[in-house]
C-alpha cells in the first residue's frame, strides 16, 4: 500500500466541501495577512500580493492535510 502524495498535492478540489473550505480558509487567511498591511505605506497591489501568497499556501496546505487525514483511501495505491 502506497499513498500517492503527488495526487494529494496536485489534484484540484472536486468536492463541494473542499471548495467551500478552501474559499473560507483563503478569505480568513487573506484578511489576517492583509489587515496589518493596510495601515502601512505599501502600494495596494504589492500589499494584495504580499497577503495573497501566504493565504494561498496555508489554505492549500489545509486542504492537503484534510485529504491526507480524512480521505486517505481515495489516494492509496495497492501494490
């Protein structure tokens, strides 16, 4: 039995639950990272990009963790 990690990391969210969780986590993380930047003299585009990159990586990491913990049978190959 082997877990296909590439499939876990690279497969886009197909289920509605995964899409909703991804969007909610993305929105929450973006607001957490953007809040301190709005009071600085950073240009708006740079502030959005600076807040967007960690928000995307954290929310995608959350989806990967949920797949690994709760949907492991979908990503297991038996040899």
